[in-house]
């Protein structure tokens, strides 16, 4: 949200989409019924973002007695894949104002015969500060769990954690960690990063490209390296260095935030809230020629950050930022209030739970996450997997990138991963 502050008043989107493709369109009545049931236990998708003036915490407020409007649900039919993509990009660009409207909405699309392997699309859209991609999956799982006919309650004995428990550490201990992360952010880089959006004053809509791939059955060799997040970041860095060379951008270090899920491994965890910490990877464009060597360097960086407690400190520092006015927050970012904060966005969302193989009686054939990115850095590259399908999503702001740039980056990543287009 601090990174959005320089664009206040220009309706820059802070939306995130989770797009669920099914073999047939879901029934809207079933989705609405499940959501109405969910609202009895989890009011946050109908909440508003509030702050006690002037130094109160930014927080989501949901009150049963406040008469808050429920999230919007729309139905759309399209006749071509191009029309579908326009609908999805319109959803991405229809910026949510969380102070005045619900931070969450639903879109049901009938893609028709032109959209294969499945013609149904259920799109969850939220204001990005409401929850992270894993939270979006969890929220969908809660909705699916409330779909069957019955009394509209979760199964007997089941517990659902919608939001995180209160912090058990003392204010003094958390304040010490918050100061550590502020010092750490100030020392991340000696020069401001540059990005595809550096110097961009006129920018257009948020756009995204999505490709679905599979690994050939005849593929040989050890594929474990390509599943490693540091290896994938190194490969993306190699693709981005080609763009840097093409643009004539300087060889200053890339600075890339990598999200770290704080939910316990093997557990579902909470839905509401960005339950993330961040590690900040640093490497120069000129260091990307050897992807394997760079991946090893990035793994060492991450291990050092874990050992030194920086991941935990960053999570606490983000919580403390809720008490600072938005105009002050950019002072804590690496580039300062006037510079670029990061070189590009990157994430590996992973695979959704196996329980989401069907939603509302329809078989899911693919699922991917498409967030909007800011004019600076101007581009984000995101991985996820659904069954045998590997999804690559490139999100950018018109003006920072061209479609040719996007196609070149996608091809470098595809070749490096050893993928072919999914049927």
C-alpha cells in the first residue's frame, strides 16, 4: 500500500484475481448460497478498510450491525477466448476502493465452446491487502465446503481459522524486531534499483498474459532443480537481464521481494490477511548467465536471512507499518520516497490443495493467480501448478512493457523450464 501511495487519485489497481477454470460453468445460485452461509462465520469479505485518525492502525472492520453491502457477484457470457481475456483484464482494472466497497467480489463466466479445455470460469477478485494467494485458495475451499445441501454449517467438529490469532509476543519484543527490519531495509542496497517502469509518467491499463504448459513425458535428467524457487528466480533474472540489455538499463543489482508463507507447513492456515514475510534477493543482471550458480548464491542469501532472523523481523515490521501514515511509508523502502522500490515482482504460488479438484459440482481443469502490478516496477512474473499443468503468468502495466517484451520473457522461461504448451 505504501508503494501505491505515489499514484493516489489515479485509480491504479490493487486487485488480485484467482481464476478457476472448470469443465462447465458453475451454478450461480450455489455460489451465492455458499457465500451467504460463509458470511455468518466470516464477515471480512464484506468489511471496509479503516484507520483511526491520524495514527491509528489500518485495519479491516466488519460489523454485523453496520449494514455493510455484501460482495458483488456478476455473471457474464463470452463467445471467444479474446473476449474472455478482455473480461478478465477489465476485472483486473476495475480497482476496488476498500474504504467504500467490499474488498472482495465474484465473477462467473460462461466461456462457450471456444474456451477449452473447460468453458466455465469462476473468478475471485480481492483488494490485495485483504489476503494473499494461499488465503484466496483457503477462502474458496471454505465456500466449497459450504456448498452441499444441509444445514449450511461446517461439518461437525471441523474448525476454520479465518484470521490469525493475536500476537503472543510483547510489544517491547516486537518493537525491537521492527527496528531491526527498518535497519535491514535501509542497508539492502547502496543504489536505488531500476525497473522497466523507471521514469514512467504516462501509463495505461494493467495487463496480463497466461500460458499453460506441461513437461514432456520423454524429458530426461534431474528436474528437481527446476522446482526450486531460487532456481526459478535465477531463470527469470536471466530473462530480465536480456530486457535490461535491450533497454540499456544500468547493471545495478536487481532487488526482488520473495514472499515467505508463515503458515505452518502441512496445515491449511488462515484465509484473511497477508500471512507473509519477505526475503529480498539481490543480484546483478551481469550475474545471470550461469543460472545454476546464481541459484546457489540465492539459496545462500535466503539461508543467511533465516539464520539471522530477518524473515521474522520483516513480518513484524510489516505489522508495525500499519500504524504509519501512507505518505511516510515509502521512506522505509529501499529506493526512498522518490525512487524505485524493487526491480520486478516474482512469486511461486505452488499448487492448490487437492480438495479443490472440484468446485460446486464442476471438475476443475486449471487454476491460476493474476495480480495487478504497479507502474514501478511495471512487471511481475508468477508461477503456479495445477495437476500436470504448469502456469506462467506475466503481469505488466501498459507503458512499462510491450507485448513483444512479454513474449520474449515467456519464451526464455519456457525453454529454461523444459516445458511445451499444454493441449
